[in-house]
């Protein structure tokens, strides 16, 4: 089992708006 990491999709500034 792979370790639990952050989602594969990085959060960009556009997503934070």
C-alpha cells in the first residue's frame, strides 16, 4: 500500500481564487 499523500492534482493559484 502506497503512503497517503496529497491529491495527485496540485492546487494552483487559479484554484484558490
